[in-house]
C-alpha cells in the first residue's frame, strides 16, 4: 500500500492499468481511499500476441481472437470505472504489426476503452516508474531490466527519475520463436540465440557500463520466473550468472520445450522460458551484472502512477511539451499568445458541439511547439516542426496522440497533406479537421506577434463548414490578416471542413 499526497486525501475511486504485452495481457485495478493507493485486483492471461505475427508482419486471426476474448473479459471487470481512470497501452508487437490499426479498432470495442501504442523508450520510462514506486526512497542509482515478450528495456535512474533508457528488440517470445520454434533445445541453438542477443546489446553496453549503479533490479514475467527457479534450486531468489548457467544446462538436458520441467516455473511460462533466460543471461554478461533482484512491480504499475499524476505533480505530457519547447528554443510569449487565441476560438463552438476536452490541451501544446522547426531552418519550418514532434520521445504520449500533435504542428500553415492526415485514428478525424482549422486561424491572427489582440472576431460551425466573422472595421484595419485569410480559404478548399469568411459586404 502506497501513501499518496494530500491531493488525493478526500478521494475514493478505482483506477485501472492494462498492458497489452507481446506475451501476456495484464490488468491491475487499484483503489484510492483516505490518501492511500492499494492494489485490489490483478488479472493476467498468456495471450502470446507475439506468436501471432506471420511472415508478412500481420497478426493472424487466431492471435487476434485470443486477444479480443481476453479484452472482453477485462471489460467486464472495468465497465463501471470511468474511461478517464483507465489507461491501456500496447507494446512491441503492436508497434510492429502491419494490421495493428485494424486490430486496435476491434480491441478498443472489446475493452470499451482507448488503447495507446507506446514507443520502446516510453515503455522503458513507465517500467522504471513502476519499479521505482515500489522501492524505498534510498537515493541510490539503479539499473532496471525488463524482459517482455517482444522487447527488453534497460534503464538507469535515481529515485523516480530515469536517466538513461534503451529498448531492444529481443524478448522471451521473439527469441523463442526465432531460434526454438521447432521445439528443440540444443547447445548450437542456445549459442546462436546468445550471439544474437549480444549483437543487440553491443552498441549500448559500454554506455551503460560507464554509468555506475548501486542496485540492479529485474522485472516482469521472465525475470520473475528465473528468480523463482533459482530460489527452488539454491534456496535464494537472487539471479546470478552461475545460477543461470545451471538453468541453461537443465534446458539443454531436456532437449525440447515440451520435455522441459523446471521447479518454480509455471506451466504457462514454460513455452517461452528458454527465450527469456537467454536474453537475461546475455544482458547480465554484457553489462557485467553479478547479481540481480526481481521486482514484482513493472509497466502496469508505472501506468497507474502516470494515470494518477503521482503526488499531483504537473502532468507528464505537459512536462514533455514544455521540455521539448525549451530544447528547440520556442518563443514562450508567442506560444502563450497563440494558445490564448486558439482557445478563445475553440470556446466559440464548444458550447454547441461539445468536442472532447482533450482538444483544448492539444491546441495549447501545438501552440507551444508550432515554431520548434525554426531551430533547423526558417524555410519549411512547419515541416521540420512536425518531424521533430513526431519523432522525439515525448513521455506520456502514445503514438496516435503524438501523431495528432505532430499533424497540428506540421499543417498549421501552407497546404496540408490530406493523405497523411487521413492516416490519423478514424474516430478522431472529424473533430481534428475542425481543430486544425481553428489552430491555423489562431496562427494567422497572431502572426504580427503583438499583444494587442482585437477579439472582435469570432467563428461559428454548422457541422459542415467553419465560418470566420468580423465587423467591417476589422477587415479595413487588419489588411495583412485579411489577405492571409483569403489565402487560407484556398488552402482549405479540399478540407472536409472548409472555411468561409464573413466579409463586410456580406454583413451589410
């Protein structure tokens, strides 16, 4: 049980975190009461989503069915928890699958909640937070290793702050499938798998070795399974290289996965045990780790604390946007000016049309970041800015959330690429077109970079078309802005939500 800050003292509610991993799907449910957080339920199913990737990189029907059936069962447990208190994320396999978008539509329907696919670095950040919040505040530097089904995350951090993070494409499912799919376990196959893992680690091992740490911690199913097996073997759960050599020898002696029986390892873990064991052995050797302890906390606990905004600190996404703006020297005063105008315009239509409140945050974030591309070159800076936002690690953001923000930044001026915009999540497209137009208008109205804003203008939206309205005096005085608006009508001619102008002659 973890004590929370006074921010939560008078709250009583349930929250849920769901991890759609490559090997297993996990859900944990926690209750906040009297300023404390306690875990009240855990569900895990070995879906083995990573085994469902065919040679074309698509999820096959059987793996999709297993996943959807699992999510339907999860939904029955969380159906009474508000959507804003549930966070679900997909990891390596959903980052890879070519038909992930199609699957996610069905998965979200089964779960009854939005699912965000996160980057490997974001996965590493969440893993570290999950492990850190389960430890005492000892001011030590820690190395954390998480071996999942499709990837391995390595993080060095101190207290609650990850300092260095990597996500490598090797996990218990992917290694088992790549080298032991036929079920045989031989010394030659073990060596090949080990070499493969060492190759993955080689570009990063020196960087991690150079950062001293006082404590090495492992988490998630593979490491907990190895720890459990070593406790049965040695009477102590510490993971050591010597202990793993004994386990590898047992696996080779069994000759096949079907014949493998290791005390302390559950039957549902056994089919992928050899893959996780080899990844862990190679990682500890590469990083020169003598001993590792297993933590029961991992990604899903990190999701919980992200969902809470632990200790009511500023929201992680807000911090990510602010840090990215600083990194690329964004003009904060102009960003705030643009944000104010964008939100004023948004308010003009919100009362009647009830757009999702998240769009207000997107407008504020896009305002902060829309000029970051100027650090590269003024020519086409909107394109540079879109690339930066799309490709930088932004803690707290899923891929689709980051893509939406990147599109707002990239297409805040000039002619939009409608084909790229249409690749955004289909269920958000209609509102995105309207919000994009609002943001473009805000950028036009603040182009003079003056704090003296004439707010006699307004907009209206009839469900099909956005209309900009201003009195005759405004059009006569703001000739440059008026010319930009005329160009804007042409730029947005092919938009599903075109722009029209209420000019003085039309008002008379």
